[in-house]
C-alpha cells in the first residue's frame, strides 16, 4: 500500500465529512496527481510512475464501487482492459473498463447500480471508456473486431469473481476464434494502415509517440501477437522463450521507457491526453530532458535526433520481429522452395537468407554483398528474420579496414550502378544499421532534423528520398511530369556519379560551417577510397559543393537579365556539369518537401537551364548582347501579333513607350498577349487586368496577373494589399514604370500553394477586386490581420535586412529574411509607400517558416536610394514592423531531467 499516493484512512474520513462522496474522490485524485508530478520531477523511474497511476486508479475505482454499494456477486465483475488492463496509465490516458456480466439477465438486474457507478466516475472527472457486456456479447464483439479481442486479452479483475473473467477469456480464446495466424494477419494489416497515415516514416515533423512508426503502438503490437501465440506479452519472458535475444530486449525495453517518459511529459505539459510531439512542446521537452544549444545544433534538434534514432531502432526491430512472426505463424507449414545464389546466400520462398550462420563472420564482405544481390534479383521480397538478426549481430565488423578493402568498395560502387533496387536497398542498409557504419559520415546524420518547416525529413531520410527521386527521373512513366529532367537523365553518361553526389550533398549538416564545402571534402575522400577516376571525383565533389546554386539563382535572381545567365554559365563551365546539376536540383527540391514543387519553380529552373545551355553553346568568351536579345524577342512577338490581325504601327508605337526591361523580362508570347489587350484598351477606360494560367497542365499551375495602369507611385503597395485580401500568394513581381504608365506582372498561387486553375468565378472575383483597388488607390486596401498559423508561432527570429546598390548603379537591392506571417508582403508594400519608394522587381521565396525575398527599388525619381540615413531608417522600420515576440512560454516544468 502506497499511503503517500492514496491513504484509505484519510479517504474514509473525508467521505464521512460530506453528504456527497464527490469532494472526497476529487481531493484524493488531486492529491495523487500532485504526488505523481513531484515524483516525475524528482526523476522517479518511469515504469513505477505509470504503474503508480494505474494502482491509484485501481484504488479509486474499488472505493467507488464499494461506496455506492455496487453488487459483489459471482455474475458481475469490474475489469480493467486495454492499456489500463496492462497496468499502464499516463497522466491523462483513458481508463478503459469492462463491466462483465455472466448473461444478459444480469444487466437488467444491475442496471441502476451500474448507472450510479459510471455517473460518479464522470462527476469526479475520470476520463473513462466503458462497456457493459455479457460473456456471449464479448464473444460476438470479439469475433467481429480485432480491437475488441485485443482489449479483452489484456483484461484484469478489479472487483468481482475471477472465474467469471476466466470464463470470458476461455470464450474468446484462440480455440474459439482468432487463431495465432489470423490474429497476426489482422494486427499486421492494422499496423500497415496505421503507418500509412504517417506516410510510412518515423520522421514526421510532429510525430505521434504512440501511433507513428517506431512508436509505442509498434511495441504493443509485438506484445499482442506474442500474447496470442505464446500466452505472454512480458518482454523478459519472450527472451526466455527464445523469441527475443538480450540486445533486442534491451532495445525494446529502453525504447519503451524513453517513449513513456516523453509521453508522460507531453500529457503534463499539455494538461490533457496529447501524444503528438507538437512544435508547441518540443523546445520545452528539450529543456526538460537536459539538452542545450551548441554551435552546431539547437537543443531541440539534439533532443529530436535522439527521439528519431530511438524510434528508428524500434522500427528496425519491429520489422525483424514481425518478419519472425510471419515465418513462425504463416510460412512454417509451407513447402520450402530454395534457390541457391552462391556459396553464401540462398532464397527461401522469395526471401534471402544465409546458407549457414557463420557467413558474416567468415566473409565480412557479405554484409554488403547481400544488398547487391537483392538489387540484382528484384524478385526477392526481403530478408529472412534470422538473417536480419545476423546482420545486426555482425555489423560491428565494419571498421576502417573493412571500409578500405577493395572487395567492399567494389561491392558498394556496383550497387550504385545497378539497373534496379538502388534506393530500396540503400534504405534497407540504413534501416539495418549497415549504411551508417560503412559511411560513418552518413551515420552522423541519421535522425538529424533541422528545426524548421522547410526540411520536413531528417537529413538521412531526405538524402535517401533524393536518391528515390533521381531513380524516378529515369523511368518512362515520369517522362510526362518531368519532361526535360527525364530527357537529360536518360543521356547522362554515368548516373552513378549522380547518386554519389546525392549521398553526400547534405552529409556535413550539423557540423557548423558551410555544409556544401565540408561535404565536398567528404565526397572527394569517398571517391578516392572507391578508386574513381580523377574526372569522376572532380564532378562528384563539384556537384556537392554547388548543389544549391541553381535553385538559388532561379529563385533569387532576375534570370531574364542576360548578365545573370552569363555569370551562371561561367559557374557551370560546361554542359555536362549543367546537365548533372539540373537533375540533382530537381530531385533535391522534390525530396526536401513535397509542397515545394510547383509549375513556377519548374518554369524558373527550365528557363535557367535553357538560357544557360544557349550561353554555353555561344561560348563564354562571347558575352550576351542585350540589344540582340530584345530584337529577337520583339520579332517573335510581332509574328504572333500580325497573325492575330494587330496593326504593326500600333504595336510599334506602344512598344516605344515600354523600355528595354519589359522585353528582357517577358517572353514573346506574353508580350503578344499583353500588347493585343493594351492596344484594344485605352488608358482612359481605367486599369487593365489580365489573368491566365502560366504553366503546362501537368504541373500544379501558377497564374500570371498582368496590370496596365496610368502611372501611380503606389502601384506595388496597393496591388499586394489587394492580393492579400484575395488570399493570393505572390511568387514573383515585376513592376515597370515608363512614360507615365505602369506595367505590373505578378505570378500567384492560392494561399495554400494550390492553383487558381480554370475557375471562372474566382478569376472574375480577382479581376473585379484589382480593378476596384487600382481605380481608387487613395482608398488603400486594409491589411488583413489574420491569425498566425499554430506551427509558424514557434519559429520567431529577428528579421534580417540588407540594402545595397546593384553592380550597374541603377537600382537599390533590398534582401529580406524574416519569419513568414500572414500579410507580410502587404506590410512591406505599405512601408515602401510610406518611404516614397518604387518597387521595380521582387523575387518572393517562402521556405517553410521563413521568407527570403529580394526587392529591386528606386526612389520617386527612378534613381537608386543614395541617402545612407534613409536606408538606415528603412531598415529599422522593416525590422521593427516584422519583429515578433520570440519568448517561449513558461511551462512550469523542471529545468532539466535525465533520460
């Protein structure tokens, strides 16, 4: 009896002092909660904590049953089921109860007593999930629903007759229903469906400690299947049964204890049943468990890396044990079909296994060979459980001597040159802990998460995801979605070099310093150790060092400027590098975050690739000729207009007013589209607003909005505020003021990143609202104050503003890095308006929780901002306006705790 947690004498005294029993029960529960919290903060063993809470609940329920004089007969019993039946309760876990009756007649007899009992439980604040069933009803429900049989299997008696519970257990036993094999199939299907809800990955930004892959439910699934088959779910007893070995037991027991601690703390922090590791709690948990920031990683990143590594090891073990169950329960009775592969490996019923237990000890190179064989034989479905166990037991043999052995380096390179199965088997290598041992630098990034909304995978998961996307780019069924990348990939002379660059492109993250430069050094050492030719080594190293520059150039620079293209072509140096980098960039974007890829990014990269290819063909010694490019564009646009019946003289008169930048920034087809509409729309009729989809239909299309108005200084500010009210997300903005007219081109998506698409009603709404706003610019659209989304609230940092004059001396460049918030661009437009500044161009880049925007500015006289004091005031105003509270809420939790 734990009198500190629950004192029966004090409880009875409290009961005697009041007419209603409710205050006494509430007092006992509150006292127990305070004691458990103090024990948690004091570092009490987590196993004792959750069992303490279950024990306390037992006492409360028994007292409630006794206080209400509920019947104590041989035909009724109160049972704990589910997690509570296992004797496990977290601070706000549901308390699952079964009131078991011998037959249906008992229910009628005890109906009033049961109602009084359940009402009291609700009144005292217990979160109860209850059912009232006879033995026959239990049998019927369990036969129909695997979750019911699972709950009943874990039942234990609280009040009542033990033989009654035993009668129920016998009625739902494997002799009556759900044989071990049937139960396993159902639980395996249940696990697959549950994992699918989390995209079959342990690496979600806000994982669920209970239900995500590698979570507590996976451990429980092993226990349930073992209970049905062996009659016990006790992990230690499974070792005695020979189903688990000692290291595996330690992984399961240690992983469960860690997840229990995290879940207990989550419930305490949230004040409710919360199993999601939300951003709201991650920083507080990192502090609670004693993690601190260092130069390379935040405390929250170090905590989450520990979490991911533990759940990955649990997932790996879950795979092994579920495979083991499958072989015991489903395939033992099958006739064995054995296909020899070589002296070390054979295939048994589609699964690879060693020919004898000493294979890895006698021939350590087989630790890599097994994955090459699976890639060469795609009909192999997986690895048999005993062989997985042997892999785990012998991976310590991978040391520096192993890594330098030409047999092993040759096997690894040969795997990267296979026609099939590269990504699948690299994933297997990572899951079984082989890849991180063979490439120690890769081992350091396993489970490493960047604490932001842009990188939604850990570094190792992103890296392998990139390999998967590279493989997809070579498949015929992806030709339509990525036509240019598919075409380029299919003509690459050595795709394996691309996979090597992909493996190393982010390998140095988390070390501090420039990860591209550090990764290039690692890539060079890898290539040299694997005896690649010097040319191949230089290409792989160059790709790693420069893997970001193509996406950065496309998204942050004006790629309509011939000089930008020329400078980028000089960086490329030759067509081979351009081809490899383009394909690597496409895969990198898609592997970072599936929401990043849209038609606008696709068109930017395609344009940069095409223009750079043209510059390389022209020769790097022949710099671009702006006048020639403008003439070519005008000639192509005029051809389109003439075919449409537009008068050449009208066209030339209009074009004479527009200036060179307009023709550099737009394609011939867009110029023709704009020109035809402008010629037919005199300015006295008010603003002209044109809207059309910009991109190919196979992509999630962006929309181009073109504006033609009389000159007005506040065009950008008014437009972005109006678009913000329309819930549009601006991807790119180009504003040209010349000869008393304004031209504005905006590339937009809906606020959720989706396409406006062929929605006539939405298009009419956008056109109507923009015309109204531009017709009366003095009625400045109000900047909408929207709620900041929950996840964004946890990523506050000081905005950074850099202001400088461009190389040509014609414009001022303002670079902004700031937390993304609703209405941010509208606020920027209002600031520029207040400072009497014109926006000539804007590149809008949103990367998860942050924006990295570039604005090209001039003053009211179309000159760069030359006053340093003005620039300083502008910088200060932007930082002050866009700054948000970065303080973290006080959690009321202890500052540090060991886990």
